[in-house]
C-alpha cells in the first residue's frame, strides 16, 4: 500500500524560499531546437555537488511556448571523484528570452531536492538554487 509508511520514516522539513540550502552557476553548452521541444546541455559548479553536467528536454504545453514540462538527467563529480546521479522532472515558464525551471531531483545518495533555475538564453547563464527536502541516507 502506497501510503503505509511508519512514523520513523517520515521526515518533515520546512522550506524558506528566500534561503536556499545551496546555489550555483551553470552555462548552457548546447541548445537544440526541434518542432516539438528544445534540449539543453549545461555545465558548471553547484554548492555541495561540485562539477555538474546536465541535459534537459523542454516540451511546451501551450501554443505560444511560454510554459511546459521538463525532464532530464544530471551527473556530478565531487572533488574526490565520486559520481552522483539524479533524474530531473518538473515544469518551466518562459518570458521573452528567459526561462525559469522548477523541478525535483532524486539523488542516488538518497537526497531529494526542490530546485529552481533562472536561465538567460541569450547570455547562456544559469543561476541555480536548491532546497533539500530529504537528507541523504
């Protein structure tokens, strides 16, 4: 049964959207436009996660392409060489040449994060903020 969790497995954490648990800076390293989607590769540094490499696919849900869904994957290498992986699933909104993405990840360390990216397509700059909603195992 899906909702059959014991009390000791429940972890409650409050999020303060003004104070992320971590931040980072990425750059768009590739952008591919297709008729029904756009895909992006990103790379850069994120606090607590080291060197980050991500791919996201954005699919619009409206005619003017100002909002939609995203899916993707990320790989990070810590300074000791440890590989961390996670899927990304979420939504996006677009205003002119800027995107804001909202997604969650499920890191192979057991951590779960709520993540916001502010993406400037013209400058290829990405500002990353994340809030840990479940601590690693």
